[in-house]
C-alpha cells in the first residue's frame, strides 16, 4: 500500500481527475495549498501597492492505492501535468502506508483501501 501525494498546478486538476477515472482510480482527496518552488515570484498590485507573491497557489492531491495501482496513478498525473521546458509543474511523492483501516466496517490493509 502506498500514499501518493502530488503537488500540482490548479489548472491541471480537471484533466488529471479525468485521467485517473479512466484508469479506474476513483478515491482521492484534493486540498488547496500554497508553495514555493523555482518559479519566479509574481508581482501583484493590490489597492495601488505592489506586492511580491512568493507563495503561489497549488493543489495537493492525495491518493492511497494498493501496490498494483502505483504506476498507473503516477502515469496518469505525469501524462497530464508534464510539459517540457515549463518550470513549476509540481512534484509526486510515493510514501509507504503502514496500515489502513476502513472505519465503517473495520476492514484493514489492502481491502480497506478498496
């Protein structure tokens, strides 16, 4: 079992969601995030005052999968989000899951992830 955490550009989310569904990956969590990578800070003007925005809007996508779904999940995300020569496309982290418990039924392990 693995937890896949992807930090991506917000505009990529609808296409990534569609690609995940095509590969029978239905269960995931999405949260808004702010972060800083190698992108150049953005200058914005608010009420006539220029501000440097260093923390840019991102989306954090978390997907718990059984081992056989790790590669299709990573492929789905990279297929959509990868654009050659374009900085700030995001990151994917694959982390082992020690245990998973489905609260409703008490199932554990591989069956609990679904």
